[in-house]
C-alpha cells in the first residue's frame, strides 16, 4: 500500500509494519527470532484498535526501516510530502 500526505494510516496496517506481519521491523530491530534481530530494546509499540497513528510514530517506523536498508547498502527515499513532521504550535 502506498501512502500520501493526508492519508489515514490504519492501526492494523501500522501494527503489521511494526510487529504483526512475519517480516516486521521489530523482528529485525528487536531481539527477533532464530537468526533475526539486532537486540535493541526500544522496539516499536503497537497501537490499540481505533487509535490514531501520530506523526512521531510513523516517522520512527520509517527511520528504523531506513537504518535497516542502509546496513544493506540500500536507500529509502521518502518525499517530504509523505514524511510527516511534528511541528510544535505556539501556545
């Protein structure tokens, strides 16, 4: 599935990327299983059903994927329009 700025990211899709699918990011980033896993303790948490995926959560997921690709000599290019920014608003 492709995502564009303004699209809704469903909790099931996010959880699949993070932890639910067989080839998820946590299987590589965390302790993994068998010959998988980098042993990092700061794995990506799943979200509850119906929860809103924040820009920070989506950016973290993409950043972990980017690090994994870099170690394999690959590159992940995400257009700025898709990479979500967290901008603090003045009070």
